[in-house]
C-alpha cells in the first residue's frame, strides 16, 4: 500500500488541509468509518494481517489531523494503531511527537511508515522504522509516499525489491505542485494529477502489469480556523475510486459528536 499523503497550511484563508490518495491492489475496497465523540477517521488495513486496524487518516476536535503512508512490512504493530492513539489523546502536532517519542523510549516498535501531522499553525512528518524515527518540521507544506526521506533506509528498500524510484518520482512531482497551492481546489487538482502520464509514478496512481497498486480512495480534510467559537470547522471530502474519474463528496464533521451526527455521516458515505 504505497499511498500518497501530505498537508498544507493556507495562512491567507486560515485553513489547514490534510490529504491522502489511498493505493491498494483491490478495486473493491469499502472504507470503514470511525466516528466517536472527539475523533473522526477512516480505518487502516494492517499490511501484515489484512485486517482493519487503527486509522489511515483522521482528525480530532482540537483540529489535529493525521494521515499515514506505508513503507515496509514487518511483524511489528502497525502505525495505524499509533495514528489512532495520537488522534484520541494528543491536542496538536507537537504533543503527538512527544507521545510518539515516549512510546519508542518504552521499547515500542512499529511497521515502517510515515505519519503526516498538521494543526492550525504547524505540521510535521514522523518517519518510523521499527524502534527508529526521524522528524521533518514545516510551517507550510509536507509530503510523503512509500519511502523515507530523513531515515537512511534506501538500501534496505532497494535490496527487498520495493519500488523506490517510483515513490521518489511521486514525491518530487508532489512538491512541484504543492508549492503552488493557494486555495482548497488546488489540492483536489493535485490528487488527480498524472504528471507525465497515468502510471505507478503519478500522484493519482494507475497500476500496470508488474505493479497492480492503484489509487482506490482519495481524501481531503479541510479545517477552517476562522470560527468565532474558537472551535475549528471541519469538512471531510472523499472520492471513491481513482480521483481523476470520481467526484468528491463532503461530510461535515462536528464535535462533540452524538448518535445522530454519526448516523448522518455514515449515510452520506454509503449513499455515494
């Protein structure tokens, strides 16, 4: 599950955007929504077991949003679990980093992956490889695909035959486009992008004979920090299938959530 995820802060609009193209080998995937009083997200799929686990992308009532990308299978617990824990208990990106560092100091290890975190004024990437981690801070833009940038893991990924070069191409193309983002619509255009052509190196990924991974879901979490109440206004946008062919649908996310709000969000998702 290579996937592509990133985040951008638009200071002129006072908005934070977190986004992800979810890449899988199946075209029949159906998301499982997680929505409780203080947190909303989409269930992850453990790459080792194939079962639902933790969260692949989500946001909490404080306006902290997290998405992840897969790098390498290991027997360790998935980073999806960590993503869910951070969204349930952390208040911002810095708090999430401190919690992650504490987990690793206590001897926790995780499958290789990347966590992209964003709040109202900062964002960061936590790269994970077993018990090791590295951090990239940014005030405006971050991206990750199926490899690490800060951790020195390239040799291992190449030795195992993982598609390192395509992942690098996706990041490079993503950074070319993310620097130009000035409005929400630009993010949807980025997620639909094919660059030089449809294929495994395009942001909207199309599998080929040798590599069947393709984008099956696309997500954008839009967080508006201009509300007078002090609580962010949150909208979850999703497209089923390849984003270049699909239409995005919006679900308003309200915290604290009650039973009726959860029911409505589920109905919107399943009715598309």
